[in-house]
C-alpha cells in the first residue's frame, strides 16, 4: 500500500479545482454505454481542436497506409479519434464509479489460462501490451486480479490525465519510475510479479534502440524487452486490449508466449516484436494509438528521404 500512497503524493503536484472534481464525479456515474457515446463526441471535438495530435496521427497514417486514398485515411483518422474519446470516458466511468463491479462487467479476459498458470507458479512474466484503446482498462482489470508492476510517469497537468492516473493503481501494484534503475525492475519480475510492458513508443535518440521495420519503414524500437527478458528468463505473453461488439465493453485477449524469445540478436527480436504489433494493428487500425510520433527518431533521414523524423510532424 505504500506504493499507492507514493503515487497519491505525486498526484498532489497537480490537483484539479473543486468544480472540476465535482463535474468529474457527476460524469463517471452515468451508465457506461452512455459514456461510450459521449466519449465519441468528445473524441470528434478533440480531432478538430487539437491540431498537434491530429497532425501526428495524420502523418502516421500516411506513412503506414500509403495505399489508402486521402478520403479513406481521413475517415480512418476520424474513427480513430472517436475511439480514443470513447475509451477515455469509458475508462473514467469504469474505474471511478463502482470499479470492481464495472471492471468485471465491462472488461472481459480471453485466453488468460497461460498467464494465470505462470503467475500462480511464481514464474517471471512480461505482459507485452501494445498501445490499443483498451490499454488502461486492461491494466486496471489485471491489477484488480493480481499484483502487477508497471512503468510510472507523473501525469500531465490536466484533469483528464490526472483522473486516469489517480485511479490507475487503486488496487495496489508496483509502480516503477520510468527513470529508475533496471535492477529494481529485475528484482520485481524475478519475484513472480508480472510486468506490464508497453513496447511501441519512440523514446528518442538517447534511449537504447535499433531501427526495425514497422509498416515497412524504419522505426526506432527500444531493446529493453530483449534485455529484461534475458536477465529474468521471463515468458513474454502478448495481450491486445480492444473494443468489444457492445458499446462500452472491452476485450483483453492474451496470446501464446513469444517463441524463441529473446535471442542474442537485438535487431531480430525488435523485428519480431514490431511484426507482431503491425499484424494486430492491421486488424484494428482505428483502435491503435496513432497520436504518438512513432517515426520521430530516424537514423539519417526520414521515411520520405527529405526531412528529419521530428520535422515530419511539424
């Protein structure tokens, strides 16, 4: 519980005013299917008002889906932002109001027998969780069921980020500071605590990475998964957290552990990981987080051969 208290202390760096908190408490009590509809509307608003994030997503889609027409990519982009808004409002409604009851009802685990057995036997496990829209709900549902470790970074100073972060570890868990030493994380994983790992962000030039293809283009891919898995001898079990067919419901699907992973070849392992992520993104392209600058770090020049990775997103 001390970790939970530490997290709350970090949240005191930013705390929304009384009116903001009251509005939040009113909104989260609404039925989740209604929050799903409201969230889609909010996501559409987000699409029109947040030029920076909209541009990031537009550039990513152009790079990854050059075969689509401009009209088709715009349709996909709008659908993506609606999904983002929907997942945000559903996450708030499910994790803030009657969270145990709502998490069980609205977040469904699929094929988690392997993960359960590994955790039961105290075996090292890394849960590989790409950035799909059900990510936060997957983590909350897991934390309600098991003790889970995950990387922690202080939230941005706005009420929505604060609200998601404030409830992220309400069931306990082991937050690992993003800039902490690797030794602490290794000890935690070796003790049998599963580590919830997000593999698909470009962390910049100064984080150890290799350039592995993602949708046919070189993407700076962190090599931490290879090193952590090798040091802990952990099984890497992927999970995909996406929308279910009913509004407000989400499915968290666990897949078989990665085979022959890790190897001594950092690039080969990064290629395998990116290929896995791409395979599932192609199945649900509107539910992947396109609002991050996935190609911002380039070895020499960007995928178009004209600008640097950062200039791509200007």
